[in-house]
C-alpha cells in the first residue's frame, strides 16, 4: 500500500538510469531452479511501519505458500534478477486460494556475508475478493473511525520485500523473512483513498533442486 509510493519510483530510477554497459550476461545452469516454501500471518499494519519500525497488529488469518523461482541470465552491477511464481492457500479468517507471479531484484551476499536483500514486483490473483482487504465505514475498537469504505479486488499488484540468509556451509539453501504484499497501486486496481491490499509477515526457506 504506502510502501509502493516510495519503493517503486526508487526501483525504476535504479533500473532506467544505470548505464547499459553494466548489463552483463551470466551463465545459469539449467538445473538452477529453486523451490520456495513459506507461511505467514496477516497484519493490519502498513508496510512502512512493518519494515522500518517492526510494528505489527496481527489477525488470525494465515497463509501457506509453495512456489518455484529461477535466476535470469543477466545482472546490472550488484543487482541479480530472478522470477518466481507461487500458489498460496489462506486459512483462518479467510479461506481462499491465491496465485502470484513476479520478477525479483536481489542484492546477493552483501559484502560477502550470507545476507541478501530482495524486492519483488508482479501480479496477484485471488480466487475471490479477500474479506480482510475490504472494510465498511464505521467505528472500530482496534483502529477507530473508518470514514470511507475500503473496496478491494481479486486482481491486485503483488510486491514482496525479503531479507534472507544462506545456511552455514550451505550455498543452496536460504532462510528468509518476507513481507507478502498485495496493493491497489494508487487506484489502478481499486479506489485509491483509502488504499486496498494486505500484508502477511512470512517466514520460509528456498533451496535449489
């Protein structure tokens, strides 16, 4: 939701204003596919407080996700590029399916450490309009007065922010913390004010096969 106002412009500036001489091909083995598994819990908190203040207000709504990812055969400076597609099952306060497909920009092994940072951007399609992404007008004990209704859609933008670490003595497997984020992008997919979407704080792992 709010994070897209900051991250997407920065991301586009980095990509379009870097000289193309820094674009180089790399050799990707055909077997270099990854399986991705993670689970998460719904939070009503926007992305900025989650990422920068570690503030979260959880609800009893959960996701389980399985997916595959693969590196693309080029990089720009220190940025590696990948794609991922996954299938997500919701349970708890919501009970529907969701599929996501997106590209990933990754800063791999920062300063030769096991730590990596990733940003993903793509599309998300739910099997129904997610209930917790909608909110009627009224007064709520948790959040106070809701002046305008929030109206979401099954099809939204998908974005993820991820911090990952390779396991010790293991170059094929990473554990990660990921913010699984659906967004309306300034009214492109749903009414812009207030913004629609959802966030899940998620934990999982990715391993090559």
